[in-house]
C-alpha cells in the first residue's frame, strides 16, 4: 500500500463523499493529504473519522479566490511543494431553464469552473515537476439530461481543461486527467434544495437509466482517482475515465 509514498496530495471538497473516500485511500497508500471544505464543522468531523496524523484540514471556499490564495500560502508553509491535486469541489443543482436565475448560474460557474481553474493556477507554483492533477467532471456532459443545462455546461468546461492544460503543462511533465462519475451515492444530492420525495424520484430515475441498475459508491470513484494520480497511469494525459455504470456510453 505505497503507491503514493511520501507524496503530498491536496483534495478540494474533501470532507464528504468522493473527496473523503479519496482522502482515506490516498492516506492508505502513503500520502500526506490536505483536504479543503467550506464548513469547518464538516472538516473537523472528517478529521475525527479518519484520525490520521498525515491528514491536514483547511477551511477554504473554492468559489473565493482570496481563500485559494490563503490555501496556497498554508500549503507552502506546511509542505513547500505538492505532488497531487484532486480538484473535486463542486456544486450540483438541477432545474429547468425557466427556473434558472443569475444567482443559480453564477454559483455553478464560480465554483465548478472559475474556482477550479484558479485553484490549479494558484497551486501550480507549488507543484513538483512530474506531478498529477485530477479533475472531477461528470458523465452528464455526454448526454442531454433534462434540467441539468447549467451544471452540465460547467462540467463540460472541466473536461476541456484536462486537454488544454495537459498540453500547456507537458513541458513540466505534469499530467492532467479527468474522472467523470455517473450517479454516485454522495451527500451532494442532499444539497440540491429538493424535497425528500423529489430526491427519491430522481434517484429512482437515475438508477433505472444506468445499465448496471444501481448507483455507484464513492470508493469506486476514489479507486479511479488513485489510478490517475499514481504512476500506474504514467502514460495517460488529457484523458477522461467514466465511472458511471455505463450510463453515458451504453
């Protein structure tokens, strides 16, 4: 269990769901891990759950560029350099176009696109040559799922970043790849502002669309992130791996 021995890994949105599962796996593989999140209470809960001296928590809102500067300063002070960035933080609200207002639109783009881009930009000076960056997109970019126009657009931008930034960072041998989950059991669904009944119906609909007829789990996505972050994927750059039970391709 040493694929990431002595590596320093940063996971944004790492206090719950896919980010938390990835943090646990990275720690088991020998990394020193920093997780970020908007809520200190949730971060402290994750810290208690993991209970590992190689884990550090940093309260940081990805949509706030000043907070990203603060994060970069703390990382430099604590570690000097980093090796892995999993840009995982994001929001997902589903609504028909008639119900989308400017605040809804801006919230998605400020976190999922602008915040992700500037997280990469501001942490790049700390990243060792030969480092790895994994971006969290979504299987929704491959199909026209109703009520997901804004969310899907942001994740399409994330997928594009993996290609363009791979080309830009190739001289430093920094690989940028994307993991695109399908329906996965994570707390993000509870943040969509939907009633319990609406969530139940949406979950049933998603599960029925998946060829494997179930939701995925966060550990299944984390295993793919580990592959992309480690030397196991040393000749893979600008690529996307769907972890979606086949929903986007079958």
